[in-house]
C-alpha cells in the first residue's frame, strides 16, 4: 500500500485510522442469481446502511439509499435510521447494490437469503464521491523509486485525501478493470508542509501538491520487470474506498472515485 495524504473532500469517510474496505466478497452466483425454484418467494433480507459525507462524517439521516437486488424486481429504500428490508425473495444467493445520489455505490456479491425467517444482510457504507480531481500528473526518480507528483484541485475537506493510481500497459489505462493491471491508493496522513494550509471543514484550493512513490514492489509481483514501460493515471478516491471483485477480470472495481481522470503519464521503471 502507500502512504495516503491530503484528505480530500474525498468522498471521504472517516479516515480516523479506519482502514475499512466495504467491498463485496463471497462467491458470485452468476448473472442470473440462481435460486431454489420450488420454494415460495417469501424470503426477507434486512440490514443497515451507514452514510458518509465528503467531510468524513456520518450523516444523521441515512434515508434515501436505494437497495436493489440484481436480476429481480425486488428493491427498497432505507429509512432515516439506515434500515433496509428486502421482501419477496426465494431462497438463494443474490448480488445487491446500495446507491444514493452523489454518493458512490456499494455492491455485495453472494448475499444469502433463506426460507427460514429473516436473513441478516450486510451492514454497508455508502460514501460521497470526492469533490476534487487530480491534475498535472508527472513522474520523477529518487533512489531508483518512481515518484508521482501532481495537484489535488477542487474542494478538499479536513486534513486527509485519497488518490488512487491505476497502472496499465497501454495509453488508454483507466479505472476500468479491463484497462489496468495494478492499482494502489496514496495519501494518509497529510504531509507536514501542508498541515498549515488545510483547516477543519471544507476549503477551496486551486492546487494542493502531492508527491507519492509508485508501489513498485507490488507492481513487480504482477510480472512487470525493471526497464518496462507502463502508463499511469490518477483519480480522487474515497476514504475508505468502496470496491468489489469483478468476476470477469478477477480485479477490483472501485466505486467511490471521482470519474474525472488525470492526464496519463508514460513511465519507464528503473
């Protein structure tokens, strides 16, 4: 992993030394959410949602989160306490998404519903999309390490921010799992030189600079060797990141990034 930094108005969330990833895990039952067909569709899944705003604060009103069971007509909306209840399901495994307006979505794969009473659904986090983007990405060398520098531009909150790098072998590298071979997050905590520039609450800044080392050891584990050319792009990311495993590519999909990418940088690894 990296160090993390600024704090970004990031669709931040509770960075309090919280390294949570609320991504989905489990065995994907497939696109059709297969179920046992001979049992009545009376199953219920219920759970809770936590809503995190761009200031890394828990939102008191957790209502309005849309909960959708993929491959079915079953859905619901969370109440102000964050409680959601999905009704009318046959027993089986389901892929479920939680989404709300300007917030990123959360997706869990293989949530189980039984025909015996109420099934407990996951407690999920829905995190606001960051209000800043990354510009002016560039690279340099320091002691045989690649350093990525750039600016976080836009509205930042508090003293932390997250930036996620995606590394690929072609210039069309992006957050799309089919377009990169490696990803890593940077920032946390904010560098000492920036502490005096960021106050509690949201601020606007034309450009806060960052400098982060590329995670070369873990990138090397993917088979990328010294002397290889790779392409790097950066996005503002939520803290903690929301993500899930994409079964088609075997890679993780990150759902709280600001979709505005930085420029792509061509890097030759030392």
